[in-house]
């Protein structure tokens, strides 16, 4: 007890890291389920259905499968780099999430903010630093496998990441000019207030062009369809991870999904007000939204349990129903509602972005390589540069008018 | 023995290790990775000095952009294992002693400076007053505006020069 009061930063940080890691890992697993379900419904299929009710235990089954598969290392590979590559990819992807603030810094335990692990003054720069070295995981995997298709995948990946990183960084500078800081908390706090008393002052409104550039470049940075050329299965077998099996393959998979989450979090923070609510404070009913949402979900699950479920699935779904209703009732308590308000809005926005990601995957075909390069250098880069120049001009206009 | 003090020696060791590996490695890609190790350790050293912005830029520009390009070119050319020559006799006879002398001289002068004293005291060369990004940019764009712009124009010229040299004749 004495140790805890003497080292609050250390203890609270460790607990936060453990909890966040658990949440992110579970989130990653269920993101695969979410993606498979959404893409399936876009294509008029059911998606995973048999492992657990609505396939809800499918991620668990997949994880077990990855753990028990044979882990093969190609004899001609560069052993050290072959093993280093997936660790590098996953470690960097998970480090980036430590910088994200999930809720307001005012909610504290032992004097430490609960909803963020680190509050760096150069948060955004540091995040870009981490994502910019993330490419080594993919490039080294491609090279160390010592095989044709992975090498092509690794080459494509480095070329693509260099090309789109420029636009990604430039598209964000507009927001930085308006916010005047690199600290995530300050960027979010700068977005409080409302136009006409009800339209939130989020940066997406003055920076719509910047946002469109950002989201395009972000999809390219995370190697997702329509920019998934490093692993284009119709051309390169499986691209850079062709030679990987078992849990090393799973690590690349997890890194890709973790990157998706990071990029969505960053979009939420920079353009959509982070943990700020879209509704003015005077609309007090918004405090009960998470509870009401959970109760509605519980009601649907109860209906499903009674009408559609059979056998073991019925039992599982009863548990899900009880969890939803219990969670709903707890979040309806005003004190709890006030605490989870920030994280609730943050997660809602992030999930909306993740849905957008999956939606693009379900609807768009893959780019050809020359189209990818042309698009990146000849359209995205000039547009984000123009956005930057126009934004800075508008920013100094009042100053110019005042001083001639 | 504070944490920054330990970190300084770990990173300094890693930087030197990376530099040695860079020369010794047989595969070009291993050399490139060793260089990345040097750059990352340098970034941590900058962080220890309180220069957050420089540290982040060091990683973004050197480790994240330039070295990716290096690795890309090595992969593209599929450069194999280096051919080794017998080491230069001149370097063996003169270079090694000269290098050792330089190391000793640096150590001697460092041990007499304020930085060396703070390291010896166990406080490390850590300045608590970190240079904020705002202060850095004010210095860069007010005080040192001309050198900054001159450097960027110089880089632009080099870029255009490379482009013209690489262009095929029509």
C-alpha cells in the first residue's frame, strides 16, 4: 500500500498498460469477426455462424488454431530478420496506441489521468515517428523470406509507404496550424464549442479537404484494400507474409488491425473532436445514450435468444443478453455515465471509422500499381499541399489585414 | 545511478555497437539495419538532452524516410554478399592508432568539461528544461531564417540536379 502511494505514476501506468493491452487484444480479435461479418453481409452471405452464437467465439477458435499450427521457417531465409520482422511489426503497432487519449485528462485516480498512458508534448510527431518505422516489419519480412513473391510484396510496401507518408503528414499539418500544438489533449480541447449552438467546432469542418486526403493516405499506409498491393493475393500469392505460418503470421495480422485502430483513433482526435460529445452540454439526455444503447442491444439479444437460438447457442446468448442489460443498467447511474462519457464517444467514433474501413474493403476493387503511384504523387500530394498553403494563408489573413 | 544516467550508457553503447556492426556486416541489408540502430540510439540521446522535437524528427527523417529508401534500393538491386578485399595496409598501420588517439583526446577534454562533470556526478547530461517545439520554431524562423531558407534551397537544387541527371535523353 505504501509502495502504491509513493510511486503513483509507476503503479497506475503499469495497470493502465495491462488493461489497455487486454482491451486492444480483445478488440483486435473481435475486429476480425466484425470485418468478416460486415463484408459477408455486403456480399449477401452470413459470415462466421457456427462457432458460438453468431460466430462470436470464432476469434477464439482462430487464435487457438494459429497457436497450434506448425511454425515453419524456410531453410534459405535470413533467420534473425525472419523472426525479428513480425515482432517489430506488432511491437510498433501496439506502441503507437499508448499515445492515444481515450478520455478527458480531468478524470484521475491517485492524481493520474485514467484514460491515457502518456501525455507527450510532441504526441503527434512521436506517433508519426513510430508509424514511419512500422514499414520495416513488412519490408524485412519480404526480404528475409528469400523468396520471389514476398520480396515483391516487401518492395511494393516500401515504395507505397514512402509515397503515401508524405501526403499523410502534409494533410495533418492544416489541423496543426489551427490547433497550434502537437499535444493530443490540447488538440482535442481546442475543438470545444459549437457553431450556431449545435454544430460542433470539429476540425473536419474547416479541414474537409485535409480530412479526405488523410483518410485516403491512411488506408494506403495500413495496406488495406484498395491499396493492399503488398499482399495482393491474386498477384503475389500472399505478398510479404507468404512464407510465414502459425503465430508469426497471426502477428502480422494483428499488427495490421492494430494499425487500423491507431489510424482511426488519430482521425477521431485530429478531425472529429476525440472524446468530445457531438451534442451541446445543455442536452442532458445524451448522458443516458450509452446505457440506452446497451439496453436496446440487450432487448434485441433477448428476442434473438427466444426466437432464433437453439441448444448451446441459446445459453451463450443468454449470457450476452445479461451482460448487455447489466452493463446498460450500470451505465444509467449518473456518476458512471459522467465518467464513461468521453471514452463512449471516442469509441463510437473509432468504430464508425473501422466500419468505413471494412465498407471500403467490401466495395472497392484494388488499384493497379501505376494507378497507385500516379494517384499518390500526382493527385493526393498536390491537393494536400494546396490545402496546407490555403490554410496558412487564411490563418495569417487577419494579421495581414491589421498590419497592412 | 538514475534512470537517465543508465539510459545514456545503454544508448551510447548501442550507438557504437551499431556503428561497428555497420562496417563489419557482410550483407548490405544488415549494414542498413545497423545504421538504423545508430540513428534510434541517437534519437534517445537527444530525448535525454530534452530535445524532444529533434528526437522525433531524427526518427521520422532518418530512420523512417532515408533508411527506408536505402533498404528499398538494396532490395530492388538484390545486392548480394559483399566482396572483401584485404584490408588497406595504410588504415591498419596509421588508422587504428590515430583513431585510438582521437578517442583518448575526446575523453580527456570531455572529462574536464561541464558535461563530463555532470556525467561523473551521476546526474547525467540531462537538462530538465526541455526545448519546446514553439521555442525551437521561433528561433528557426526568426533568428536563423536566412540559413534555414538557404539550406532548403540548396537541398532543392540538389534534388533537381539528381532529377536532371537521371532523366533519359529524348
